[in-house]
């Protein structure tokens, strides 16, 4: 769909959003401007799973990070990635939902994965340690393991006000065949270590 048509549909109010609030046409409309602002360089294992999967990155997402990771995913697959962690308050929450943000709730994550979507999760932060993968609490991965979908570790390297961002994808990690608390904890630690290995690449 060309830009003129996208703009006209917004003026006329004929656009639609999906059940989680994503306005795909708005994302498409903003994408060219975002590419002028940020230079996103996807690297690593670039064959992402075809079905639902979870992305786990080394950061709690700021204003820039969700967009650059989602743009890298769109470049590789043509699909939209959803990122967990939007505040459940108006007007910020609804606005970020339009761009792919979702609430940090197990039922929301599980519903997205059942619908075949890509869900982005962040590791905990490590203050003042930019290239260190923080902790991943097992409960974050519980709905992912329950859904039996792969987990893709991702290292994001860039500065919030900078232009160049490097997004390095690791090989997908399989969820446990027999999920349980120990399996979730093992996958969480394995994912964190894989993210750290990606960060250590130069």
C-alpha cells in the first residue's frame, strides 16, 4: 500500500487495529522516517522461525530499542514483533500498543504466541554495564515454555541517542519437551548465557 493511501485511510478513520492494539498501517507509515533516523544492522543467525517465537534481548526496552529490534525482524521476515512492558496507563499505554507494545502479563504473552505472533522480552538491567547481559527471571519465560515455542537470544548494541544499532540474532533455543519449574529456570539461564555470548562478539 502506497504512502498516500495510508495517510488517506488515517484521515478517513478507515484503518484497523488487531486484538492487541497493533496498528500495522501506522508502523508502515512511520518506517521510512525511522530508517532515516536509525541505521539498523541485523547480524548473526538471520533465519528466524516461521511460526510464533520469543525474542529475548539484553535490555529492558527504552524508547529506541523496541523499534530497532522490530525493524530488524521486519527486514528479515516481513513480520511485526510485539514487545512486552508498556505501561497500562493512558495515553502512553494505548499509544505504544499501536506500535506493537503489549502488557507484561502472562495471559497476554500466551495469547499472542497462540495467535502465531513474535513476542519480545527483555533481560533485567545491569546499571552502568552496557555489554553485560542482566538476569532473566524464570517466570518471564513461563508462558513461552508452556506454549512450546522457540526462544531467540538477541544482543542489541547501540546508544539511545545514537544512529547506528547492531542487532545480533542467536540460534533459536528449543523449549523443554516436559515443561516445569526446573526446565523454565534452565532455559532462562541458557538464554542469558547465549545473549552474553552474542554481546561478546566484536
